[in-house]
């Protein structure tokens, strides 16, 4: 009977997503509608969809699991992300919205780089598209792994069956609704995630006996659990953990699925309102995730229970503490975290395949109807590739997400910032930066130094772009005029 209530909650949730996808489908007519919603997102939709698509299963599974396993020292990731998200909304959002409009109405990051830097060779656009496909296939795969783990731990079900159900539902509303379908479902999913991360830790605190009892028990389990510095000994390992956690914030500047929300705003001036809404959602949700991990330590210790997989701490607490129907809604919120990112990334991958590869290679301009069809087929192709990787996962959800996050942050972050704020960036400088960032991420990850690969890769990519641009720069009045117009539009 209990599981029937949980299944009912999931059915209601899935039905709601499909209905939203249907509404988006009716409003999706052109290729631009499918890719960026016709540049008509209101601030609250852009803010909540950016947050929900950004956080993924990492927010409700990865982060609470890391806190549960290691303690408060893992919260430096949340601090770094909060700082990075604020700076991204402040520095990138208004300028990117303005500059993509000025740069021949670019609707993807690769097309923006090409149009901004007047790269007639198309090398920059093709290279950035391939980088998107590589790292997003890994990123989408992490969402599928999270879906499989979710069904295993919540219903004692099959990893494969659970993953296929989530993939199927997400594909349907993304296939038909495109960017608008992904964004509108993200709003509902973002609200569900925030509420779940408020309800579960509060229920856990009540069950343990209050905040004081939680703090006392968490300290008793391990003395460093409540310290931002672990055991308290200021060692090189602690420094690396803190620096690596804060470095996560650099990744925001290069995430295509977040940048496309900026590009889809109705106007640059609405970025300020979106920032305030988005940051409020983010701080509440991250705080709830950290608390869930800490409360989970006390809750399961009091039950003499140890979780085989720390990343299931929120799932397990919800099924033990809440009425089955409400536990089902919390489980639906976990799916919301997974599916919101999954759908957004599929749309961006589709745009890379169609807008940035097919249209460049195919000399004959395709019809608008054909572009929409190809965009939908692109969603399916990327999903199938990621599905093959997820069939036998060999890494944690947090591990998969962190590598893909580093890849995008290092490859695109420096180039995005330099494109928006430095007139002398050249196409060859941008290409050098992207290649350097991508290569260093792979090499540094293989070295296993303990320092998050995003930081050295970001620094070296910035240096490469800067040096090569200085060597290859030639005055170009067209680039200067476009830069000035975008700057003025962003301030208007």
C-alpha cells in the first residue's frame, strides 16, 4: 500500500511534465523557438530554469551524499558555486544577451563565438560544438546514472528499467517542446527541489530530537563533521579541498545550458531581476542540501544504520520520515533535479549538432521545418549515446558531474569572459584557449593531484587565449563597432 502512494505521486508528476511539454509543443513553430524559446523568457522563468538545469541530481544526491560521508568541509563546493553563480548573473548574463543579439542574432554559444570573432573558417564553431558533444554526453550520462540509482534505492527496482523510464519521459517532452518545454518544466521542478530540501531536513531534525541533539550526535560520529576545515588540522589536504571547492564557481562562466537561458531573456535589463530570483532559490536549495547531509548523519546513527551509498541519504530519509504520498513527491523532486538538467543538456547538444555542425557543413540552407525536425532527431541521438555510457557506470554521480563541469568551465569560461570584456580577443586566441582548457582537464584528472582540474585548466586556458590573441590581433572596425553596440545595449 505504501508504495502505491509513492507510485501515485510519481504518476501525477510525470503527467504534469508531459502536459507542460504539450503546451510548449503548441508554442514551438520555428527553429529559434525550439532552441531558445524565441528569446521570450520572463526573468522568473529564466532564473528558476537556469537554477534547476544547473543543479541536476548533484543537488539532492551528490552534495548531501558528500556532506554525509565527509562532513561540512564539502560545503566549500556550495560556497564556490554560490559566488560563481552570482558573478555569472552579474557579469555574463546582460552582456551575453545583448552581444548574441548584436552578433547576427546568435542562438548558440558556438555561433556566438564565430560571429563575435568573425571567424570565416568555421573552425572555432566546429571545435566548440565537438567539445559540447563530448562533455555533455558525459553530463547527460550522469543524469541517467542518477535515475537508475534512484529507482534501485527507492523501490528496490531495476537500475536499467528505472533509467529507461526517466529517459523515455524526458525525451518525450524535450523532443516535442524543445527549449521552451525544458524551461517550463524546469520551473516546476526547481520549486519541487527547493521544497523537498526544506521538508526532509526539518523532518529529520524533529525525528532526532532537535537541532541541539543533531549537532551533538554529528560531532560524536566524527569530530570534524561540523568544521569547515575537517579535523581542524590545517594541512595541505584541507587547503586543496577548500581551493578545489571554491574553484567550482569558475565553471559557471562556461556552461552552455546556463548561458542559453541568458540568451533567451526578453531583454538584457531583465538580467538583474532574474539574478535576484535565481540567487534566492539557489541559497535556499544549497542550504537545504547541506543540512540534509548533516541531519542524515545524526538520523542514521541514531538508528544504528549505515548507508551503503551515501548519495541516497535524502531518498532514504524521505521514505522513512514522511507519509508515502509526500515521500513520493520528494522522490519526484529528486527526479526533477535529474530530468531538468538532462532535458536542457539534450537541447544544447541538439543545437550543436544541427545549428553548429549540420548548417556549417551543409551548403544549401535547409527549410525551417527541416531544422526543427533535425533538432528533435539530435535530441534522440545524444540521448542514445549517453545511455550506452550509463549502462555500466564506473564513477559516482558527483564524479561524472565534476569532470563535465570542469571541461565546460575551462574550455568556454575564459573565452566567454574575454569575448564580452576584451576587444582584442581573436578567433585563434579563442581556439587556443578552448583546446588548452580541454586538454588540461583530461591530463590533470589523470594525474590525480587532489586539486580540482578546473582551476589549473581555467588559468592556463586564459593565458593561452590572451597570449595568442596578442600575437594574432589586427585592428577590425567591425568587431569594435559590434563590441561597442553590445556594451551600450547591455547598459540600456
